[in-house]
């Protein structure tokens, strides 16, 4: 038999070789087969897997199997696996980093584990994993896996993502997804982030996640059941803070209820329109019904020439048969005793001052000088807190508590870099050169030394985690080191860091969210950002001495760096806006200084006009002009105004009170407005008496009778204004109350000086004119033509044309309807008046802060932080812990953390946009043995240990560090549970809390509390309790005053609801709250002040006029003026705030001036209502028009040229509205209403002789007031 060929023994080996070749050519993707297994070497510092396309292998040891079950669950209890023991050990080490971030939500944590356990150890690994890249090991002849495809089913990926997307990472006010998924918005982005190769901190090799079927159809996507965050199994159910579907539903707030509207109109406005239409139709019907009767009356009334009224005027006032002028008729309908008493008193006062003018002036000067001595203690209050915040303010008390217990809110210096206006509006600022310039600028700022004490940024900055200052800048993506940046891949690095900030931590160790350092981009197009934002965070202090150090450094930074950037060539292509903590106060003071010239010029214009307008020029002869001029008399009147202000300020300075800038800027304006009118009235009446008085009447007698006649009206207006302003002093806001009190005193002193000192000056000036001496230079006497006594041009025009026109029956009812329409419009607009005071308005228009605030509103996407401060809660016991926590299954449904989380989900109502940093949840999770942050060594504490236990601990023990052997350590808490069972209470709670607050956060333990919560708690160790603590979140971006105010109200609403629900004391605090508290009560305060003022006006006018009806008409005019001004403020973008509230109080005072003199002229006149209205308008209206209206217009026009928006808006616009509406109502509507429904007249006086008055006092049986309905028969004659 032949032996077989020698080749046959080699056949089995050949078949094996062919099998191997075949297996390499066609990779197996089937169940029970692996894609990789074991570790074949290192790449750098990380181990890489071996490609392994063979059947899965049973675990080698029971230890391996046990660890596999403990890590990956019971599904791996009896199956082969595609990993070895070393792989599993590395997997456990890697997932522990994520466990510290996501373990608070068991569903997410278990899904995370299952995801990577199946990827690493699943026996069916090859069905969804494909090795796409290998590299030869440098230490062995084996290949290393460098890249794989991992196919994941959409169902599984979505379930995995949904369970993790809402988990919060409290200490950073962010989401766990920022850390584990790079802030992903969908499941695929999340796993792509997880699979990105990042040795040491991420995947050791690249894992790709292709979507859709593979090309050959041999693989299937990994799919498995996932746990939901609201899983019915309580072992996996997550807390409300980390799972929206487990949260309680909050009731809707009033802000969420729809506003009542009919079409585009609010119901209130619609109702007013309907009401006006009804009134208009009714009036038209009445007009048509009596048209024939009116036509007959019009036949007898020549309204064009005014013969009817002019005849009455001439008959009574011009023929001069009696001593009485128009307002002193021979025949009076009745006498009113109070009016007679007041007239008599003013007559004797006038005689006294007129006969002893120099004595009167000297006594006045002594009084003013003595009171003005208080200027020695004069001071201006510039601290905004002392200006706008009442001493009893709740917000002030809360701020003081926060500052003293948690430290004041940080000082910030911020730069916003945008493309220059020379470039297109959509130009990106992200260029290599701009970033290089930014690195250089930051280096310059870091090395800057202040003058003169050489403080540096490192000395002053806030650095809670080591020595690294918190500098929020895009350069932090490269750790602030230009050497890390300057590479060809800088653009890719930038985009990657902006998308995944946790990969590019700055020196201070906290992720830089792109919205903190970039602005003006859409979606995630970070490289198209139009702004770079740099924020330096400096520590603040209660001690002003310490705060002054930071102030000094900020001033040096402004002077030596920031203000010079514009002139530097390297910054020519960009615009840098900036602000420091000190900037606002500096610029506000600069605003006051720059506006001083405008204010003074405005006063000078009014002074000049008043001085010239008092003159009555009867001839164009220059000699007559210099005699008839009243310039020196006008100056004396103006000096009296200044003296009254000086006296008032001096009196208040005597008391130690500081004066506000509002007082310095507004009080002279107010006193001039109400004082000049009185000067005109006295001067014009004094001149008119020469036309109607006795030829032989002395100057002194004429002055006394002038004061007797006009004094009661002046007294009435002064009392109205003084009492009204005085009541304003009851307001708690310091700036408003001090203004009201100083104004009250100034107005009253001005009145006293006008009826004494000015009368004396008027008499001296009359003697000068009688002796034909030159005005202002009385030592020069000239011969001049005889004076021609006649009425002034304005008075003649009023008598012949204006008064007959508006009092025409066919006109005056139309006037009433027009003013009623304006009033209705004001009523409809007033509720829409905006609240607030934009800080840009208070700055000079050329201030660098205006540009900064504009850019801040445009580009900065983060709102201010808000702290919810909890007091009165003993957090060391379980029940109180459950009121605050949110990440344990036994937390109260409406705990503080849960309520804040739910409010965050409706930011349009709550204005809360960020997850809450809850110290209690983070602390208790830090204790978890699975997290591995808190563990003690099993031996006693070494004296030189870095980690020390608190002195209150019963036994000092050494804490384990990150590199200690786990076998030598034991957890701080053995029985940690999601139900809070076994967690510490009482003294143990405080002992462990001390350890947590002393530990700095790190990659191994990001939950450590020193950086985020080091100043968030006030601990009372003696009583084993926590006195106070705060929970931090952030408002949504706030860009308008309405949003700031709404955020303030919302935060306080939330705090009230939490306090009511939990029975603990909670209040919100943010750095801006103290200035916005006023808007929670400013509307009520405005109504209160204005109501006090109006009631005062009614009481005083009713008493002084003896006519309830006329007093009501005056009040009606004042109310209509106020409402019209409020409506116009809405249209003209004038907000309601403390400044405008002061001006509304001024509006009341000026409105009284427009109305009360004409009303008194009407009451003391004789004849029918129409005749009395006509004569009062002719006689007094011209003085009101020239005294208030024209004087104020002259000064207001100057304010239009101010550099400060606050003066343009709150002084120019508001004063213009006040004068326009006041003049229209006082000179148009008031005479018309008086002619229709005015009260009955009363006598001015009965008889006059050269020795004084011989009074026939009248009264009624009911007391002081003579009712408008009383019959003449009931009045004593």
C-alpha cells in the first residue's frame, strides 16, 4: 500500500489558516460574538482594548462575576461576557466620575451604567459594535482599538436621554447634562459627546454613533428597556428637581390670567369711550333742543367785540366813581366774615410794611440771615440707598442681614467687545487677532497696580477655589494662557470649548457657559458671536475701608487702561464698552455737575423775563422807559424767592439733615413758579389802582389796599401748597419726604416775605418812579413825559377778544366737551403708565456707561443672581430638611427646591431661568458612599493631615484623600439611602457639614462645598442649628424696567408662597431689589400724597372762599390737570418713579396757582356768574398768564438743551406738560365752568377810608361757610 503524499498531514493546518483568513476578511456580527475584549496596551496614559471577533467568554473568577453583577446588574449573572476583569475595573473607575454628578437620579444612573456595561461586556457586542480603527501597540505586537462604531436604537437613546436631561448640578446652577453630554439637546448629541476621545476625562478611544442601518445589513442597533425618571419602581424614581413629570403642579398666578380686552382696547378704555359717546350724544341732544333759545341769546350777545361783558366791566371798574375796583364792588351779594377778617388783617399789615419799608426789609434780612446760618452744616446726600430707600424698608433690612451674614454681593468689572460701527452689524468679533489682543489686555489688567497703594487684581479678586481669580472670559477656554491658544487649530478649539465648556475648564475650575462670555449669536453658532464679554469678579466688603481698596483699583483701571483703549491702534477695529463697580456713582455725580449750568441758565432766563415783564411801558421815550422799568423790583422779587429757599435749606441743615440733589435742583424751580405769580398779581393790582382809585390816594394806602384785596388769595394758595407739601413729608421715601418738607417751608417763607418785604420794595419802587428816578440807579433823576395810565396790552386783548370768545354760550359747552374728552383719554392712559427709572436716563448723554448699558441689554444673555434666604428653620432635624430638599424621595412635594424648580419652568411669569443651587441636596449627596467624597481613614488622625475634622466632632478622624487606598477608608455614612433614612441629624449633621464646607471641589469630588457654598450658611454651633442659609438661582435676562419690576414682584410672590406652605421664613435677595422695592408701593404712595394734597386744597379753598361749590370746582380742575399729565406721561414715555412723583406733587402746587386766584376773583365779584367769570378772567387771568405760564415757558425751553436725559424727560417734558395743561385748565376751562355752575359771590369789603377798613361783617347761622345754596335773605347784611 502506498503511503499518502506528504502534503496530506499539512491539510488541517491549511484549513485552519484559511479559516483565520476568512474570519479576518469577513468580521462576524452575530449574537454571542465579541467585537473587542481585553486590554492590549496603552496609548499615552490610558489602556486600550484588543480587537476580538470571537465568541464571548465566561468570567474567569467568582470575584469577577460578583463585581460584574454589582456593577451591571443581575442580567449578567449567568452569561458569558466580552470583557475581562481589568476592563471591568477601568469601567468602574470611569463611571464613578459620572456617578458623582448623576447619581441623584437613579433612573439616569442605572441607564448610564447599562449603556456602558452593554457596550463593554455584552455577549452580543458584535451585533451593535464594529471596530473601525486600530493601531499597533508600541509595547507589544498586538493591535489596539482606536475607533469603533456603536449603533444605538432611537427608542433606547431617547429613553436614556429623557431620564437624564433634567438632572441638576446644583453648585454650578447648571445641568448634569452639561458635564456628561456637553449640554446636548437630543440623545444623539449626548452619546456623541460621551464617545468623543478625551483620555483621562472621557472615552479612551473614539466611539462613533452612526444613524440608520449599516451598509451590509449585518448589524442591529442596540435596544433595551430604559428606566424612566418617573418610574413606578421607587428604586429608580427621581425627585422633582431632576424629573419634571414627578413635580407637583403649581396654581396659575395673576400674571397668567388674560387681560380684559374688547378687540384691541382694554375694557377700561372701551368703557370710557362708550361713556364719552353717551355724554356727547346727550349734550348734542340738549343743544339741539334749546338751539332756538340759544340763538335768541346770541342775537343779543356780540361775542366778537365783547360789548356786553366789556360794558359791564367798564360800568363797574373803569368809570372810577367809587373806591372799589373790579374785585371790590360797591354792591355785594353777601358778606363772609372770614374773608373780611383776613382782608382787614392784610390791610393793616400792608399799611405797616408800606409806612416802614426799610425796617421791614431789615427785619426780613435778619430773619433770612439767621436761618441761613444753617448752611454751615449743609451737606448733600449722594448715597442712593439713603435717597430712595426708607429707613424702615424691608428690602434694606434684608440687604443688611445678607451683607452681614453672607458677605455683600460681589463687585464686578465688565468689558463688552463688539465690532466697530464701521463694520457691518452682523460681523463676528471672533478673530485670531481680536483674541490675541484680548489675551494681552487681560495680562495688562492682571499686572495693573493701583495708585497710590499698589493693589493688584490678585489682592482683590474673588477666588473661592484656590488662588485662581474668577475671570469669566473666552480666554479661559485656554486657561488664560496665550501659549495654549496660539496654534493653527484655535478656531476648532474655540468651537469645541463653546459647545462643551466642561472640556475646557478655566483656572478657577468652573465651566464657562457661552452665554456668559459671548453675545450676539444665534442657536449654537458661537463662532458668529458679535460680542466678547469679560467679567472680573471682586470681593466686596461691609467695611468701607476694605471696599475703598477695590475702589482705588477700579479708578486706576479706568484712568490708565479702559479710557485709553479707544486711542490704541490694535483696538481700532472694535468697540469696547466697559463698567466698574465705581462707575455709576462717578458718572451720576458728573451728570449733576454737567447739568448745573443748564439749571442755572434756566433760572436766569426766568429771572430776566420776570424782571422785564413787570414793567409797564406807557411811552417809547427812553427817559420814560428807564423810569417805568421794574427790573430792580423784579430782581427783589427773585431775591425773595432765593431767600426763601435759602431759609428753608438752612433750617433743615440746622437739624443735621442732608439735602438731596432733587431739592437743590427742583425747589427753586417750584418756589419760583408759585412765587412769581404772586409778584405779578401784586404789581398789576398795584398799578391798576392808579386807574380806579382816588386821585389823592397815597402810595402807602394804595399798597395796603392792594395787599388787602389780593392777600387772601395769595394766603389761600400758600396754605394749600404748604399743607399739601407738608403732608407729603409723611411719605417714608427719604428723597420725597425731605423734598416735601423743604418745599413746604420754602413756599410758606416765600409767602411771608412777599406780603411783607416785597410790599415794602414795591412801595420804594413806586416812590422812585413818582420822583422820576432811573430804575436800578435811583440816584439819577431825569425829566420825562407824563405817564399815560392805561391798561396793559394783554389785559385789553383778554377783555376785548379772548374772554368774550370762550364765554360765548355756543363755545363754552363745546370747550367743556373737548376738555372732558382729553380727561377721558388721560383716564384711559393713566393705568398704562410705566414704572421705573432706567439708569441710562440718569446719565449724561455722552457718558461711556450709556454705551455699556446698551450693549449689556443687547448681548448679555444672563440675568442677575437671586438668593432665597431661609431663616427660622432648624435644618439639622429631618422634618425641616424635608421642607428644603428636592433630590430625595421623601422631600415634601412642595419643598423649597421643588417649588423653585417648578417656577423655573415658567420663566415668563417667575423670571427664574436657572436651576437652583441647593446646598442641602449637594451636601447630603456628597455623603453618599457611592460618590466616594466623604470617607474616614480607619486609623487615627495624623496631626499634619491635610483633611481635618471639625472641633465639634466627638472623635477627631482623618479624612481620606483622592489617592488613598479604598481598603483603608470607610464611608462617613454607612446607611445612606434615597429616602433620607440614616442621614445625619443634630450635632453629627453640623460636624459633617464643616468637613463639606472645608473641602475644595475637584474632578474627583465636584460636590465639595467650599467654592459654591462657603459663605451660604450661618451656623449656630452653640444651639446646634443653622441660623440662616441661602439657595441661589438666576433671573432670566432683564432688559427693561418693567422686567426688573416684574422679577422683583415675582421673587417676593414665590418667597411668600414658600413661607406659607412650609411655615419657615423665606425672603428673596438680589442686588437690585433694594432700589425696586419702591415700585411695590409707589402707586399707592402717589395716590396717598396726591389725595392728601387734594383734600387739603378743598378744605383750605372752601374755608377761604366760603363756597363749597367753587372749592369743588378748583379741586376738579386740579384732578383733571393731574389726570391729563399722567395720560400724557404715558404717551411721552415718562415713567412713574420717585423723581416724577415729586414733579406730580409740584403739579398740584402749580395747578392751585393757575386756579385759585381766578376762582377767588370770581367769588368776590358781583353780578351774574357769566359777568363774574368775565371780570375775574380779565382782571386776574392776565397776571396768571404772564406770571406763571410765560415765566415757566421761558425756563422750560432752556431745559430742552440739557445733556442729561433725566432733565430732558423728567423736567423739560413734565414741566412743559404741567404748564400747558395747567394754563389751559386755569385760563380756559375754569372760567367756563365757573360761568356755568360756579358758586355765589361774596363781598370783598364794605367801606374804605384813609385810616383803614370799616367792616360790616357778615355770616350765616351755620357757622363759617356760606353755602352756595343759601338765599340772600338768610345772610346778615
